[in-house]
DNA sequence: CTTTGGTTTATGTGCAGACATAATAGCGTT
DNA sequence: AACGCTATTATGTCTGCACATAAACCAAAG
C-alpha cells in the first residue's frame, strides 16, 4: 500500500542517490502516478510537501525539478513567553516596569511605517523561577486596542494580545547585540553582555498593532529540528 | 466559487472575531462542508493549513479546536552561505583557514552522541565583497564522506555537502555569544563583540554527518515573515 | 526581427465517495 | 471502583475524475 509519505520517501531517495541529480527535471505527476500505481492526487501531495520543504521547485507547465541549491526550510515555534518558561519546568512570573503613553523613537516609527503619534509603551520583565528571563519592550497602537484594557501587571501584554487582538501579518527577526544599560540592569547581567534579541512587528489588515523587542537573558537558545 | 483559501480566510475571521473563541471546539468537517457548500476535502485542506500554522489543533475523534495558546509557526529559509551573500548584492569569497584530521572537543562529541575518533576539521572564512561575513567551524565524519573529496579552498564545505551528501535529520539552534579570540580575529572585530551564532548538527539515517558552528559578523539578522 | 496571440501542457485545485485510523466514550466484567 | 473491550466518530488519506490556470512554445502578423 503506497501512501503519499511513501511516495515522498521514494522521491527523496532518488534525489539523494543522484538518480535525479540537482537541477534535473523529474517526470510529470501523471507518469509518476502510473509508475507507483497510485492516483495523481497522491503524487501531487507528496511533491507538494517536498516543494514546501525546499527540496523541489515546481512551476506550472515548466514541470518539477530538483532544487539546484537546496534551501532548507525550518519551522520555528514562537510560543507565548509564559509557555516557554513553563516548558522549561520553571515558574513563570512577570514584573511591569513601565506602562505609559509616549512618543515612540524614530526607529520604531520607521518600522511601523508611519507616525502614529503617542503610543502605549509597556516594558515588562518576564521571570523564570524568580530569575530574569526576558525583557519585553513594547509599543502598542492605542487606536486598535479593544476595551477594556487589562491590568498588564497581571497578564503580560504578550499573552493578552494573542488572545484579544487579531493579526493579519507580521515579521520577526533575530540578532545578537550587546546588552543596553537598562536591559542589563533588569536582567541582572553585566552591561554589554551578548544577548539574543527578538524583534517582532505585527499588523492588522489596515493598521499596525505593535512593535516589540525581546531581550533574552544570556544562555538563551532558539532551536528547531530540520 | 469557494476555494480552500476562501474557507481558510472565513475560518480565520471567525476565530479572530471571537465567534469561535480560543479553545473552542469548532464544527466538524462534514458540517462546515455543508455550510460552505463545498466538498469535505476542501474544508480539510483549509483546516489542515490552519493547523499547520498553529491556529488550530486537530485530533482524530476529538475534533478540531481553536488553539488555546496560539503558537505562531514561522518558517525560516536556511540558504547556502554563498546564496545568502549574493542575495545581499555582495561578491562571495572564501578563505580556507584549516583542514585537517583531529579529535573533536568533548562538546562536539556530545552533540553527535558518540565518539567517532578522528574527524575532519574544517574552518572557513566566508567573505562578502571582501569583508568577513561568517566563520564556519565544521567537524565532518570521515566515514560517511563520498570520494573524491573536493578542494575545500575552492568550494565551501557547506555547499559541497548539500550537493553530495544526503541527510536524514538534523537540528539547528541560534544563540548570541561573545566572540572568541579566533573568531574575532578572523572577522576583524573586537574580541568579545556580541555575535550571532548558528549551530547545526545533521545525521544520515544511521550515522552523524557533521556538526557545524557559524559565527556571523556583527549586524547579522535572521528574519522571516509570520 | 520583433511582437502578438493562440495552443499545449504540467501543475493547482475542485468534487464525491470510500476506507483507514486513532481516540474517546460507554459498556460490561471482575 | 478499577480494568479492559467494543462501538462510535472525527479526522486522515486515497481514488478517479474534472476543470482552472500559468507558462512555455510556436506560429502568424506587423
């Protein structure tokens, strides 16, 4: 019995054994379906998965070819911070450092693509079993926030947002930086330590929602399987 | 005409509008298919995509529910370094710093899960328009390498491997660290600078292939859309 | 020679029906 | 009450067919 996963495995092994070298045009779905004795839809499913993972490149009419420079596609899980802390077996806690209206700095305005005037600025220290885990520096567009606003000292902005504000698109980026004075102080680490920084920007269909910067405590690793 | 993307959009909007709150069990595929006037397969496709992106959780018999704590899933592309450099409009170059058999340090042995004895140790400096871009520190399992080995001063181990060695599984992780003496020297940056580090470990079906550590020059960002 | 437009063709997606599988819920037994 | 078996049920997948669509190719027109 040949399922789509079997087809995928067989195709993969042909690629890896160089029966179908990099860049080759492989047989069409119809031909493969006949060869494997399955329906074309099954072959389609298998090839689509392989294309999604970057092993194949497919174009209508042009056919399917083995990717010349395979680009591995890894999927990262971006959990809510509380879940991340609890997944490590630690007790989650948070401390609200700041929550006020303010004018965002220029880089933030630039990333949001427009000047929204005053925004809600929230800084939160997330704790794992009492130790600083990550500092969250967030700017929120007040115009799109549903009411009532919660007590951000009790529920993190991070978590409240995913539950109460729909988002349409966004981007995320990761970098290494030297810890700033304030972040280092909040995390209790030497100023200038190498820290892992996540920056995220999310948008509702028509307006920006939030820009957030997470400064992780030293030792943080982001990992996934390939 | 309702395609699976329309169904996906409609389901998403119901979730975001709280018509189906977080954690809710949503109607079965059959019911939705009837409501939308499409085949069950079409609903299945839409719901499967949403589950893949972390918005829904599906279990046989248990039904489909809106994820209680939405875990965003972001897909990152892991290109070959040369492609990454060229995508930035820079000219790619490489310099082989070391290529010799040696005993890997304990942490590497640990990550590979076994002591393989002597391994091939390759250090490469990748250049973008003449400037240091990333230092690659790689340990290769000599037992699984196909012959002949190329001239690693002409083609990077990175690139040669994806083209010549099949891989079955692997993991990847990212962290921020202070630059070591040797890495800082190779990249021409102050020792102790915050650098973005990628560590990857790949396996053939039955034996380890390689462990690699990439130290990126300051300013490197890894980004993707959500 | 270049451009335009139709034809061909491989993939993308749809439908209806069927069986497979996993996991729950309920039943009965000990 | 605890355990294990079975029936139920929602999702997962396959088949075979159909039509839609994008893109390459080729031929005709300018």
